[in-house]
C-alpha cells in the first residue's frame, strides 16, 4: 500500500499545464497530459508566473492548483 500526493495547474476547464518539448510550460488538453509538481511551492511558483501570461477569460477560478492524491492498495489472495 502507498500514497502519492502531487499538484497540477489547471488553466481552464479542460486545459492543464504541461512541459513542452521546447523546454517551457504550455497549456495541454486533459488531466492525463498535466505536469505533476511534487511540491506545492513549485506549483505556486509556476502558477504565479503563468497568471501574467494568460489572458483572463472572465472565469475567476482559473488558473488554479489542484492537489491529487493517489492511493495504491494491494489485495492478498490466499
């Protein structure tokens, strides 16, 4: 059993921050494409930098940070 906690930056309802092949963060479609920040401080740093670059679309709740917790449990068969 284990527990993994990480943070992702959501920029719009269907868009998340991802690492591009050009070496910087860009918007990507879908949670599965999202960059996983291991520490909330890293995610906040990138979110603050991103707020200046994104144009406001009227939705005040974006961009935002999401905390993701993944729990892994094992089942023992006898």
